[in-house]
C-alpha cells in the first residue's frame, strides 16, 4: 500500500486532488469525519465546540484514495475518501441532486410543458421524479388524466409532500361565490400574480386541479417570472437592482385573518441567479419606502409589471377538466382572463405543498436511482 504524506499548515492541510493541492480547514475536516454522523438517525452527534483545543493534525497521509488524519489533541483518526473532497471542491458545497440548472421559458411554451399522467406519478418513483424535476427545472408541469374527485388531488400532492395549510384551510375551491373572499372567486379577470405574499413564507408549490371548465373565456395566463426578471436585468440593470434590494409590504385580510409581510419583488440565490419573484397588486399594501426612494422604485416596479403583460412572455391557454397544473409559486406568475358566468361551469380545486418538501422528494428519488 502506497502512502503519501500530506502538507500541513497552521489551520488546515493541502489535500492532493485532481486539480492540485487543495486547502481544507481543520475544523471543517473534523466536522466532516464520517464518525460525526449517527448511522441510525443520520444526525450529527459530534460537537466541535466541545474539544478542549482547536483541531490540529499531528500528521496526515493519503492511502488507497483515503485521506487519513491523526489529530493532535485527541485520540482519533479521521478517514475521508478523496472523491468526497473532490466533489466538494468542485462546487464549494456538498453535491445536491436537486441543484439543477433552471430552464427559462417564454410565450408559446405551453405546448412544451411536461405532461405526466396521474397514474404514472402515483404508480412509480420514475413518474414522481419526472414531476419533481420539471418543477425544479422549469417551475411548471401538467398532470393529466386526473379523476374527478377530491381525493385525487390529495393523492397527487402527497406524492411530493404534505399539504401546506393557509388562511383558507388545506384546500380552496376556485369557483363563483356570492360573497367572495378572493378575487379568484369571481368571474372577472385576475391580473398576473404569485399567491399569498402576505404570509411570512408564501406557499411553495401550487396545484390547480381543473374539475370543470365549460365557460366562454377564462383562459389561464402563465409566465416564467425568472425569465422576465432576467430580461429586466439585461434591459435595465438599475431597475433590477431596486427590485432586488428593497422589500415592500403585502397583506391578506378578511373578517377572520390579517396577514402582513414584507417581500422583495425579485430574489436572488447565493450565486446571483434569480431564485424567485413576488408580485400581487391586489394584495399589495401601501408602499412604505421613503418617498425619495419611491421616485425611482415605482418606475422600476411598474416597468416589471408591464413586462409581465408582454406577449413575448405570457402563455395563454385553456385548462381542461382532468388536468392539474402544478407550479412553483415563488417563480411562476399566473393570472386569468375574465369569463361569462352564465355560459357554463368553471371549478378548480387547489392547494399547496412546501417547495423544500418537493426538492427533498427529488433528492430521495435521485439517490435511489429513479431520477
């Protein structure tokens, strides 16, 4: 067995990886030791703060693709596969099966929405993985062949995660109401929006199961908010920066509830990519930014909304009975054209699940080889 000594430094060491010697901090290496994770609970059972002194290597070597570290201040040896360090060094973080590149889409994409039969989603892991992957990559998918029952939506949602309750309860019915608590429960048009921005953490993934749609009009309107935001960044970087920087207030109130929260209209992830948008003029509170800031913020805000009405972004289509559109409520912006209330029936049953639960489902399925 060939052994190679590893160069040590004051606070870390230099592991021999494919790209050359790569520095790793001693605290990080001690925390990364496989023995720190309980194999049964899969939780961390090691407390690095309990060490009497900062972790320091007495010596370190590589043998058969394993980095072995003898620690100076404790009777312990850490053994880390080099391929694990390679994977971490490549991305600066632990590999994540759900860290998939987003595919931005534009008007006319409705025909390319991934369509997955309900029986396939419920029947096998591959179908569940296809649905979860579509939501990660494009933020939207259509589940077809839905049975006309309340239970069918529950079964579908549970394929990704548990139902997330809101002020309206676990489910909501989008149909005409005599005394509506939401503009969606009228026959009028519904402007482009994301749902429930007045909640501190707006629901992550939305389901709209079409049970009936025989009315004249009422086409569904969908767009990729990330695509619009990236277009704004390219066309007007100053406007983009204002919507990324400042939070504005939203609400959701009725007789029995009064939700209030502040949200950024455009959110970025750690890499600077657009990770979400929040927009809802019918649930937007009076803006309370300083008036001098509003001199520039309002024009940027209005420009972004007008872009969401642009034909280059909006998909217009009829949602048919037996279809369920599933979409990322933090990325996909949706609305509806008005319809004739007397011309037929229109009924959508909706609910939400957590975006983190959906991503978790995909990771679990990917680790099983189903994705």
